[in-house]
């Protein structure tokens, strides 16, 4: 008996109905009310070893690989990553 997943009341639940597919489409939405990202810099977010100029003066350390690795993994599994942001509003 195969396990299938389905969305129910905004929760991911497992059941054992063999007539269901093995895959389900879902979205993970993350929102913040931080400093935001300019439209020009959104395309730079997922480049290896890149940091956004508008955030350089913030004392954040990192290699600039995290988002590019996440996007690569999501796309390898058939998914997509989308970013919407507005300066001084958040992402």
C-alpha cells in the first residue's frame, strides 16, 4: 500500500488511499517586514557568492551560497522559487 499526501485545512496529512497520486503541489510562503530588496537586486539573490550592495552595510556574515543552493535543490525537484519585495516594506 502506498502512502499519498494531500492538503487538508492548510496541513499536510498522510493517508493510505492507493487511488491518489504520490505527489502534491504546495507552496511555502515566507513573509517579513524587513528592509526589503529593490527590483534590480532580486535577480542577483540567487547567484553564487553574491551579496546585495544595499545590504553590505548591515553586519551580516555569510558566503552568499544559501539561497543559490536552496533554489538549485528546489528546481532539481521540479519546483520554482519566486521573490516579491518592496523597499522599506519587506519581502
